[in-house]
C-alpha cells in the first residue's frame, strides 16, 4: 500500500508537471523541456550501472545469513564506481555539448539544446548517486523512507520549483529545466543523512563478521553487469522516441508526443503495484516448479489488472480531446496517436506480468536480449516512420515495439517456463471496461462535447456505474476469490 501510494503520487505529480509545462511553454517549449529531461534521465539511469539490483541482492544475502559489518562495503562498491564514471561522463557532456546539440536537435534548436546540456552537467553525478543512495535507504531504513524520498518528496519539490519558475519568473524551456534540476542537491544531502547512521553502525560492527562471508568487489560487479545493460536498455527504450522526434521532426511535435506518452504511462501505476505485491510469490512458486499454481495466480492477477487499468485507457480513447485540453489547446492534435498508444498499453496489460516472471524465474539474460531487440526496433521504426508520418509514425512504432516485446516474452514464459497465459479466461474481464468507459465515454462526448467539466462528470458517473456492475458480477469475474487471497498471499507459496 505504501508503494502504491508513492507510485500514484509520483504519477500525479508527473501529470501536473506536464500540464504546467504544456500550458506555459507551448508545444515547442514543451518539446525542448522533455527532450532535455529525456537526455538527463537516460544518462543518470544508465550511470547507476544497474547497482539497484546489486544492493538489494547482496544486502539481502548478508541478512539471510545473519552477517553484519558488510552493508557499508556493499554501498561503497556501488557508489564509488558510479561517482567516478558519472563524473567522467559529465566532463564529456560539457566538452561535446555543441556537437550533441547539433546531432540531437533540429538546426534552429541546436544552440538551445547545447545550453540545456551544459546546464545539466553539474547535476549528472548527483542524479546518478541519488538513485544509488535511495535504494540503499530502502534496504537500511525501510520502504517508507524510500517511498518518501523517491516517489513523494523529490517529485513534489520538482513540481513546486517548476511551477514557481514558469508562473512567477516567466522562464522559457531552459529556465524550467534548470528549475526541475534544482531540488537534486538538497535531496542528495538529505538522503546521505538518512543512510549515514545505519552505515556507520554497520561499519563499527565489521569485525563481528568472518572474512569468508564478506562480498567482494568482483562478485558484486559480476552479478551487476547484465542488469546494468538491461536497465540502460529499458531507459533508452522509454525515451528514444521523444529524442528522435525532436531531432528529425520538430520540438513542437516532440512536445505533443511527450505529453500523450506521459498521459498514457500514468496508467502503469496499478501494474507496478501489482508486480511489487505478487513478484515474491511468483518467484517462490517458480522455484518449486509449481507451474499450475503460477498459472492460476498469474491469470487472477492479470484479470484484476484489466479491470483496474482498462477503464483509464478507454477514457483516453473515448474522451481524448478533453484529456488533452488539460495540457493546452496545441496538444489536441495528439488524440489520434494517443488512441494507438492506449490500445498498445491495453494489450500489454492483458499480457500481464511477463517481465516479472522472466526476472523472478532467473531469466534476466533473456530479458536483456528482449529489450535489445525492442530498442533496435524502436530506433529503426522511428527513424523510418517519423520523417514520413510525424508523431503518427512514432505511435505506430510504439505499437509494433509493445506487441513484439510482449509476444517474444509470452513465448518464452509459455514454452520455456511452463506458465500458461490463458487468454480466453480474460475475455470476461475485458467487456465491462470497454462497454462502460468506452461506450459511456463516447456518449458523454456526443452529449456534452469535449471539456474538462464533462470529463470530470463522466469519470464520476461511469466509475459509480462500473462499481455497481463489478459488484453484481463479482462471482462471474472471480473478484471475490482474488479479494480473499489478498490478505493471505503467503498461502500461495
């Protein structure tokens, strides 16, 4: 529940930030803002070198054997290389900012992007390190501290600084992006303070643990290397389309596309929370080769994901212009591409927890190969279609990537891991959201037009109708059986 609250707050903050930027900077300024944000996010995520997984795994291993005095060592194994590598990359970005700006932006925007690249240089090391230390806080201080630092306080402070910058100071894209970066040093210092006490306490107990049980730098990075590549591919996949649109089309097109992708990605909150809740149980079932129970649990969870996620996507499809009005009039042109993106995400939701099953089943290498294929397809498709079709080309590429990525994973999970996906058992859960939110949303649009007031009214009325329908169909849709299992998830294992 804490993780779900944090994810929901972060998603809401991201949507509010997008609305503020879209309404104040326009499509072109929004494109530049998100282009710079995408470059910074890719750099800092890649420069974490996948250490998040390593910290969780090695600290958990030490605690499993009741060893003490090595947690500080594990955090240093992660933080020091990240600081060194990200520092070197920062210098490279500073020296090659003009060349990168000319390569990643249209000629008219190359100088502006180069300035944005130089503006982010002092923050690159901070952005990479804060990710490492926040996951350390998760292990040392618990999920509440981690959620507050990563999902609540940092997004809220960024939202506030950008709002103040664009509303009071009237800054352009450059100033808004700098305002988005300002909170980083503050929260980096606070995160260091949060993890300092448990690390110092662990350091003082280092003599209590035998040398044979201590992790080594070599073992840490042998484990970490594949995940480093995989996490970098995932981040590049998330942002590559926006960067390509900005480079080969225009910042305005990139701004429209960035807005519709941020809106669509907000629907992933439920998926993330379900993965966090169920992944340990799936892992235990797979370890015991209990494939029938894995199949039943996965089907039950996917059914719930469809019932909770599809209403959001159907509203985006049926009432897209009203949704996009929140971000500004210039973004209404993105409704058509947003329909394609929403349909792709509905397909991904129906596929379920394929990526989690691969990871929890020990197939991280398979996932790395899958993401390599998906990234190659994304880059190739966007380079080929965006010059011809604009953001429609990017939307078509998104659909192809999502379908290909999930179909490959589905074959691997079904044949290689013996988990039956059972799509026929999901059809019943698909009908209520399509009829109520799809059909109902179109009726509200036909009746009242496209406005924020009609969108809010439709959301309230359709949610009430949906709740009644789910209650009446609770046995047919197996909602009761899933609800009974939630407090006793451990019984599955």
